[in-house]
């Protein structure tokens, strides 16, 4: 029976040091940490490594459940997966311990609120964008693909991979630019 920690922040300019300290104080010797969005498990390699590694009797420790998942469905899927494998979930800052009925109920409520918070943030962002569009000041994100440059390189007989590497974009972006030019 071992205690494993998981720390996560959403963006590269954030720091998970405080989470790691809290997890160490809680008794975690091994902590996996990453900078990735919590809205899905896609791209969260450290979480995958940790989930694959956990064994029956182990405990996964987080500081708060929103570090593990931002949607109730994803959180429930993780907890169901852990339970099937005989692994419990605990949080340092919340009364969560999936080995107890009260802890399970509290975890369910927190998951609902984490998802609610995410939905509110998306709604506010969408409202802000609509208001900016109405004022004529929103033009979308900055353009990162120079279609003219792609066409120029393509006319010089450069392949999609070479163009993508030279411009620092994906091959799919190159193909989209070429397709829209036809």
C-alpha cells in the first residue's frame, strides 16, 4: 500500500510547487506533475503513467479534485477505474476519501461544482467575444499561418513536410492552405 501524488496546473506560466509540497507533507514519496488542461485526459501523459502504475491497495492523492478532472464525467470515470483496481482517492484540501461514504458524497458534489465552474468560465468567455464582435473590436485569434508563403514554397516544389518544418506549422495547416487556394 503506497501513497502516490498527482499535481497539475493548466498553463505553462503556472507553477505546481505548492501542490507538490502539500503532497509530500501528506506522505507521498512519488509525485507525478504536469502542465496540461484538466478538461480531458487527452495529452495528460503523467496522469496516464500514474494511473497505469497504481496497484490494489494504493492511494492516489491530489490537493483538490479539480487538479484531477474538470468534468464530473471524467472524474467519475477516473474514480470508477481506480475502484475497479482497488485504488482509493484522497485530497489534501478537501474531505475526500473514496473509501468512506461521506468522502464519496463530498467528492461527487465537488465534481459537480468543478464542472459548473468550467461551464461558467466558457460562458463568460463566449459572452465577452460576442460583445467584442458587436463593438467591432474582435477579429479572432491572430493568424499563425501565412498562406501566401505556403503557396510560394509549394510553387518552388517544396513538399508539405518541408514547408511545415520551415514555417513551424503542422502539415495539416499546409494542406488546408493548399486546398483553399484551389
